[in-house]
């Protein structure tokens, strides 16, 4: 069986795998600061993906980020993750010219920024999801594109410009 077919089958299986509660919650990412609106009401960021970013697709981010062995409990997840890392550290399914994922609809579960995934992988509950997901993205975007990047500016604008509350998830 070809390597591409094995990877595709693994991706499909991971994308459809039922999540189980994490037995060992991992280190929690840092939180972002809350912004105060008029009248002192707290406004939390609302996580959302922005187009033309792909910072999360840089899979080999270096020693300041957790390794697959530190994130995953299941050895097959570790193997799948490592099989997705191209020679340049970017996911083999990331199209650099368009900054898009070529398997987005069928991507593995761990490529999805969702409350259940954050709970499983990092021990972050649904109530804290938005703040923690936003913080993770900010850290990743800064590490990949820099703290003065267009990607970071677009992301910050997107997460702080919505009127939705994080508790609505």
C-alpha cells in the first residue's frame, strides 16, 4: 500500500474518531487578557479561524512548543501527526501559495479547534475554550509570522470585533 494511501486512511480514521476524555490533562496554554467595555462589562475574545493564515499548519514549530509525544496519549496519533510533517516543517497538505489546507473537510481531529478537542488534548473545558484557543493562536501566529504581522492583526481584529460571548458555545 502506498504511503499516501496509508496517510489518507489514517487521516480519515482520525477525523472520524470518537473522542475520549483525556486521562492526563496536558499543560494549559497561557490565557489572554480580558478587555473591558463601557460600564465595566467584561468582553472575552471569541475564537474564529481567519483566512490566509495557516500558522497552525506549521507542524514542526520548534522546542518552545510541545512535541507530539507530550500532546497525544495514543501512539497512532503521534505516528499520524509525524507523517503529516513535511521536510520544511509544514503540513504536507498545506498549500503555501493559497495558505489553505487541501484536506480541510477530512483533516484529522487534532487539526480542529473545537471545545471537545481542547478538552481531550489539553484539559481545557468548554467554559475556557475561547480564551485559551485565542491565546494559542496568538502565540502560534507570533512564532510563525511575527508580532507585527498582517496575520496577527487580522486575527486580533476578528476575535475582538464580535459581540458574541464565549459562554454561548
